[in-house]
C-alpha cells in the first residue's frame, strides 16, 4: 500500500458522513450513492479490523491507525476516479483522528495534519437516535452520547460546516437529499459551504435566494395606476343607518361563525422613539443647549415632546424614577432635566422603551391605571370578534417578545373576561424566518458581517400571509397593534361589525351562485344577473371576449372569478398620512382591479402616475375583514392568491454604503392582490395609529 495521505483534487462535491459508530453512516452513504448513481467510499477500517479479529481475535490498537488512514485515503481517491457529481464518504481522516484522541489520548502528527487539511464540501453529523447494532468490532453503546458530543464539538471548534441528520432511514435520506440538492445550487451561486449551512439553518430555500438575486438584477416593475378609487368609483359609502343595519346583520349571523381577530405585532418600538434615540446619540450638553440642537437639526418632533411631556401616559412613572435616582432633581437645570428624562426613558437599565414591543408600552392614562395596546385590543375583541361567549385573538409576535405579551395579557385578561362574560382564547405565531431576504450591495454582491456571515433582513409584513393562512376562522378582523383609541370602543366596534356585515352579505350571494353552478342550476339568463352583481358589488368588469365564449366556458370563468377569498377594507379620508391608498390598477395582462398601493410602488418619475397618486381622496388604515373559506367551508390556500410581481426592493445606507434587500408583497397589498376586494369608507375616528411617541398626544389617545 502506498503511504500517501494526499487527497486528489476534484470538482466533484464530496460529502463526509461523520459520527460515532452505529449511527447509520454506512446505510446513508449507500442510499445517497444509489440515489445519485455515483460512488460511495466504504470505511477501510471495517475490513482491516475485521480481518485482524478473524485472524487473531485482536481489536484495534494505536499502531493500526496509520495503516487505516493510508488505506482510507487510497480508497477515497480510487472511488473519486469513477464518481459522478457527488462522492459520499462513509468516513474520513477527521473521524479517525477523533477516535485516536478519544481512545489513546494521542494522534499521530501526520494523521492530525492530513485530517485538518482534507477538504469536504459538507459534513453530515449522524445522530445517535438509531438503534445500536452490535458486532465484533463495536464498543459500548452507552458511550454514544459522550462520543456524539465530542464529534459535534470537533466540527464546531474547527469551523467545519455541518448539518445534523436524525430520524429513521427514510427521514434521513429525504433530509440528506434535500441538503445535497441545496448545496449544489449554492455552489452554482458561488456560495460557500458555510453560506449554505447558514441559509439552511435560517430556513430559506436556495430557490428563494435565486429569485431574490434575479429581482435585484432585473428590478421590480412599478404599479400602473389608472385612477384613484373614490366614493362611487370603487369606494362604497354608507350612511349611519346603513352602518347600523350591516352591523345588525353581522350580529344576527355570527352565532354560526367562528370569529378571529388578527393583530400584526412583531416589531419593536424603535421607530416610535427614533428621534429621541438620535438626540441621545448626537447631543452634547457641554457644547450646546437643547434649543441649539433643535435648531441645528431642524427637529420638529423633539420640541413637541418636551413641551407636552407631562401629557404622556408614562410621565409620572419616569418622573418618579428620576427623583429616586437624583434626589436633587428639582434643582437641576431644565435642559438637564429634559435630557435625563429622555435618557431614563430609553435606557436599557430602566424603561428601555425603544427596545420593547409597542404592544406592552403605556398608551393610555385612565383614572385608575395605564393601558397598553394589548389591553385595548382585548377590550375591542370582545365587542366585535366574539360569538357564543368566545373571543379569539391572534398576535404575530417576535419570539423574543412573547413572554412580555403573555405577562401583559395575564394582567388584564381575567378582568376583561369577567366584565364581558366572554372567554378569550389568545394565540401567537412568529414570522417565518424562511421568508427573510439576503442583503446585497449596489453590484448585487452578497453583503456580509464582520465574521463573514451573510446578512438577512425580514421579508416585511407580507410574510404574514403564511400566518394568516394557518388560522381557521370564518371571519377574520385584521388591525395593526398601534391603531387603538382611549375609550369609545363601542364606536369602533360598530364600524368593524358593519364591515363584517358587508362581507357576510357578499359571501351569501357569492356562495349561492357557486352552489348553483356546482349543481348545474345556472341558466343563460342567470349569467346576466351574475355579471351585474360582479360589476355593482365587486367592481369587476367582464371583457368583451367573455360574450364569445360557450356557455360552459362562461360558467368556468365566473366560477374562477367568484371562488376566491374576500376582503372588505375600511378606507378613511386622506389627510396627508404617509402610506398606501386605494387605486384602480392595471396588471401586466391588462386586467383592472382595486388594490391598496404604497407610494414606493409608484413610478414617481412619471408625472401622470404621480398626479394620480396625489389625487387620491382616501387612505388605507389597515382596517380589514377577511373571509378565508370557500362556499364548501373549506379554507383557501391564501398563498395561491399572491401577486409575486409586487414586492419591494428596500435600499438602506449601512456604514456609508448602499445595501439592498427584498420585501415580499405587502400583506394588504400584493399578498391579497387576487382576492375579491371591496373598499368601504369609514370615519376617521377608526384610524389612530401611533407611529411616533408624539402621536400619543392626539385627542384619541388622551383622557376624555
């Protein structure tokens, strides 16, 4: 045998199976080789030591390890010569090195050097969750736990990319094939093995990465606005009597329905306090006054905050803490007092408001307590999202914040249930990390952190269509976490129930048509009625081509149009708030529909498009009521109704350079683009978001 520990150079992807004995390495190597019709490298030590046992009944000793190492390398190089695309190695020198150190507390320097130098594109660490199989050469099964930890720590210490393979034979093979396919795609994208493992552990598919790169290179087409949706032209207007009638209709029907309220609430309050954070970073009390800072920065938010400080619901608590920390606080200069107030408010040692979720911050001051958005949402929920003495409320949260939500809910839930005589069911979900985006620079090269790892950014609230898709309810109310008011919950409830009433009336007619279609009870004369319904109630115009179709094709077209999830969206008058609004939009196929469009989706360089944008009369307050089940009471797969061409490329400046990431089509924008859509005007009182802390000074958030 040639005493050579050098690996042959190759473009073949080599996968090393790594783990203690009797953990399924050989089985998996054979399975993978058979699947890919390529070679696998057996464990040389197996035949070498079996022969030794049969000849002398002796087991492995230290002196056997170098012959085993030479034999293993020779066998790997031999199999490599006839491998196709992949080579699966049942063992390698790193495994031999670990065994040498475990059993003999020594490793030959030649073996150690070669083991470290040998390269594999990926390691599969085989778990100990398979039955121990005894044979002549295997040691004690009790030690597998300890050995597995040593093997894993070896890979970690040497920064070797690996993926743990667990489960039965079928599960292991399925996972391994998925990883091998992903690794091959990663290499084509010029990503390293470490990159692939990072992407895999993040839960993002390589196909998604490829799509994101394509989007960065090609850009995203802007929405084509045809006209604003206005009262009588896409926006339904109701009188107060009609609102009450719709709400009553909903109340009459809800006993047969499961209702749910869906509240996106996963973000921290950092943007809410951004101008205060900037102040703390940039202000130097030794060089300027706060007034000089305000003038220098042209800051309009800070003076408003300072002047109205005592009106904030958290003022008393912060003021009390300041007097505890600084006993002579009252004798300090006004600038110093204001600076300390802001510092304590944001300090991680004290209130830390900018790093907490908005949901748990004090928004409203009542006579006997402070209320946060969670409490206000619970109070609202029992008013309009309850049926049969049960109210269901679902929050999308950050996993790191869930405990804070649970504590805040526990503090008020029992009291609200007792007062309302309604049982509240609270549930949570997290935004799927697999919907995150890679970050690239202006040349579309991957951006990395100081450790060389890829940087991911959340895919935006459009990712929450997956969370919404997992809910099981007949009617779902969608409302943002910060859109609450102090008191007047009955007023808010009226308009929410009215929107739900509109939804149920539409569903009633739509489901009737679909049942009749299914039972072949639609005639040619009925089609005219359906087309009128589509036009007058759903703002859907049928093209002239429709009238040339056969009767059966007409029915198919109508069924395809009607058999969709439905959303009824409240719209408020536009008073200059930033954000999306209702528009008539034409897609790439020339089809017109009602959509909620964000400013960033519009080509502002096009004067015609800009003119349409600024002429909008209404604004989107994210006040939605959704029907996510079909006429057979089956849930729609909401991911099938997304317009994937309507995502966003987000640019940010990081350390002086421009970086880009991709955000999915927004939850109430492209993610619902292919739903049946109705816009209804609702009073401005229903829209009271808290985007900055100063919004808490508005009348809707102040004591009445």
